[in-house]
């Protein structure tokens, strides 16, 4: 989602002795974001299968989006569905069939590429902010830990850490996949 170089620039770190830690924090932040959004952000190839269609459903929501239309295909029982029989909303991952797939079709398969080849700026910033939060508070979050430097005192606790993390994730809630089965 972000590179080690991007995270180090954001953290204002120039040396290499913390590279392993920073990569672990990037991986952790990426997983947190993908779990929150219920989707993969980077471009990935998928195969979604629907078993036992009821013969009446005309709308299907793919596991991820936005969808690349260049390699999108729909098959039923091994035969390719003609693209004139459905419309794909690439931005939302919704596939609408003009006529319902026949009930006798046991296997409806969607093959496609979805996600972002260039991760949106606000998602990258959320990842950077999570990495920074984890980096700055490592070893400080627990029941209550304090630091005092001169006249300035800071107290970290699990609740304030969680609130900061929630604020960061909520900044990208517009990307949530509400149709995900994850």
C-alpha cells in the first residue's frame, strides 16, 4: 500500500537500522485498513463463484472493486455469458443481468481484476498515519504509561490509542465494501 521509503519520509527517518520494524508496521497497517474496508486495495485477480442460483436474482456484487473491464468475464456451467446479457458497474462491482440466470445453472462464475493500480492518496495517508501512530507509541500503549520531558507530560492508554486508530480509519470509510462476504 505504501513503500518503506514513503513511510520513512513521513516519519522523518533516514537511517536503515529500523527498516525491518517499519516494514512490519506497514504490513500491520495495511492489514488493518483492508480488514476495516473489507477489501483488498491493490489490484488483484479474482474468481467469484455463485452456486445454486434461485433463478430470480438479477444483481450480483463482486468481492472487490473497482473492476477492470478489460478482462471481465462471466461463465455459467462452463459457457461464457454474452456481454450483451449483463451490465457491469465497474466502480461498485455490481453486475446486473437483463434476464435472470436460469435456475438450472448451478455454477455462475465471475473472473476479473479489481482494486487500484495506483492506491488513492487518502488511503496512502491513512496507512502512513497508522504506521506513524504505531511507531510513535510502540512500547507506550498499555493500561497507562506516561512520559515526561521537562514541563511536558504525555500519558498513553489503550483507549486513546484506539480512538486515534478509529479516527484514522474513519477518514477512509467511503471505500468500505458493504457487499463483502468477508
